[in-house]
C-alpha cells in the first residue's frame, strides 16, 4: 500500500518548485545624517548581506556628493571653485561637472529662477547659521551683480569650471540632494535591488513597491502645520521631491524669511509655500522644486506642463491653495496612514 506524503513534505515540494521561500523580501533600513539633512532609507531584500551592501551604497553616494558640494567645508571641490573666483579655472570631478551642467541647463529653461550663483546673497541672509538676519538692501543689490550664470566658464575637455569674477559664489544646495539620490538609486539598481525608498528631507525616491506590492506612499508636508500633510502621494520608480518655505526659515516682525531666494531681487520668493515635483530624474525634480517655487503657481504650473521630463507638479500658494498639473491625480493616494 502506498504511503500518503505528509503535509510537511507537500509544503517542502511547493516551496522548492515555486521558489516562494527564496523570494520573501524583508525590510532593512538605515538612517544617517548628510547634507545637513536627516536621511532615511529602506531596502527590501531576501538577502541580508546584499541589503546591508545596498544601504552602504546609498550612504556612500550621499556622503560623496556632500563632500564635494559642501561649501562650508574647506576641502570640498565647491570651495576650491569659489576660492578661485576671478583667479583661475579649477579641475573638478565628473559628478561636480555634471551637476553644474544640469543646473545651468535648467536655469535657462526656467528663465533664471534657478541660479547657482545665488551663494553670495545666501550668505548675507545666513540661513542655517546661528543668527540669520534680514540683510541691508544695498548689500543685496551688490551681491546680485555677481549672479550672472552665463558668465561661468566650463571646459568639458579639461573638466574645469571657472567663475570669472571675484565675489561670485556657487551654491549647489538646490540640486546636490537630487543628484546624490540619482547616484544612490543607480547603485541600488546595479546591486539588483528592486524595491527601496530613500527620503532625504522631503527629497524622495520610490523604487519599485512596498513589500505587499502596493506603491510607496509619500506625505507632502502642510507648509503651515508641521504635523499635517497637504497630500498623500504614491509612485513607483520615480522621485517625488518637495521644497518649501517651512524647511529653513526665521521670523521677524511676523514675517517669514526662508531659504528659497528669488534671483530677480535677492529676497525669499513670495508666491509659493511649497512645491512637489514628480519625475524619474531626481536631479531635475530637485532643481525644479526650487525653481518652480520661485516661479509661483501660475507661471510654475504652465512651465511644468511644457517639460517632458516632468510627470506631475503640485504647487501650494501662500494661502494654502493647491495648484497642479493635469497628471497629479495619477499620483494621489488614499488619505489614510500607511502601515
Ligand atoms: P531646496 O531645498 O532644494 O529647495 O534648495 C534650497 C537651497 O538651494 C537653498 O538652501 C540654497 O542653498 C539654494 N537656493 C536658494 N534659492 C535658490 C535659487 N533661486 N536657485 C538655486 N538655488 C537656490
Ligand atoms: Mg531643490
């Protein structure tokens, strides 16, 4: 008489045949501090060693880009470029050169709303320092004379960058996190990671999906309520990057002075309180979240509709009203807390 296989044996055969056991992914996460920002990363993997390698790669990408773009760090490439303004061209790394090229391209595409020579004006305001203050109007006017990006001299063959006038100060704070995110995502893909979430202070990339197969969800902070969200978005294989006047600011006489400056006048841009840009490229989304903030809801949305690289944009105006490109609804999630 034949013996009936036990339930255990059946299970064993099922797992072996379908490979189910192998595919069970676990979430591994890591938090670290870079670029003046608290960064969190979650990676799904069936292999703990690979997951740790992936988290290392993400951290390395942010640390590396931080090291070259931190202009308060003496040895950073950006410091060499700034110290040599009006003196000599400076040889820079491939990453640094690529970041500047992207920044200049999108500066033109946004009519100068994005301006990496805003550094001198930023310094006058002192955001992030112990005592930020409203600068003297004349000082702002003088600093603005050193912000013409078209004067920057790039030599792709030599990989050099030259700021031709003394007093020009480059600031890559509006693009570095996005660029680092793209590098981190490329590293994850190279390692074979299919599902991960990177969040660098509202600078998010959603790779693949969550463990249950549903898309990653991203809350967009309500600019006037640190505990609330204005929208819950979701996406796969895309970046969702937010900028806002709530990220770095000080208040004086009831007026909020924040870190996104309008290059046209050197004062904090006033038409928006928050922007979110959804694009496969984090570099572009980071640049545009800053540039469209400056443009404001009307001009910003119209401009965003013309960019093929952008999937959707949301701009919150000073009064909390929401403006969006037609495709934003494709990224709206149910407003309930994600598990
Ligand atoms: P984000 O948080 O990405 O919006 O970038 C803001 C940072 O970008 C600031 O802290 C400055 O370092 C820099 N920044 C401010 N205003 C501008 C601007 N209009 N164009 C380019 N960079 C800017
Ligand atoms: Mg930005």
